[in-house]
């Protein structure tokens, strides 16, 4: 049984092809999130020194993550010559939320895990 999803322009995407491309999309998105998270962490660490006590760090991390993600999205669309549509912008905002979450909690958890491993090595 072939199920197709009609799109607004005269191209029809087959559902089977769409499902087959999910691992490819995930393999492309995860390194992008990693790079955006690292860039966000670097910028936040620099700005945290400048705005110490004036701005909550999580708010700063969220703002920087959204700015970096949207800037990278629009730059990539411009470089590749892709027309920006509303659902692409929504996807970029969702990706920005993931980057912000990873930047806020991923770095702290990584540092905590490394400290725990270091203390275990010192005790043995």
C-alpha cells in the first residue's frame, strides 16, 4: 500500500521515503546541535563574566542559543539558496530550544560527571 502526502507545490512525497530519511536527518541534526551548543557555551561563558549578577545565566544561555541557532539557520538558507518558509523558522526555533537545553544542562552534567570520575580515580 502506497501512502502519499500531498505538499503545497506539485511534488508528492511518499511516506515510505520520508520515513527512510529520518535516520539521515537525525545524523545531520545531532552534529549541528553539538556545534551550536559549543558555540553557545563559549559565548555564554564570556558574557557571564560581563553580566555577573545582572542577568540570570539560564536566561542568558537561552537568549544566546536562540540567537546563534537562528543566525546559523538564516545563514545556511542564504548560502544554500533555500527559500525560508514559516515551518522552517518554527523548526529552527525548536532546534534553538534543544540547543539552549543542552547548553544549560548538558555542560553542567558533563562537568559533574568528569569531577565524579576524577574523585573515583583519586580514591582508588
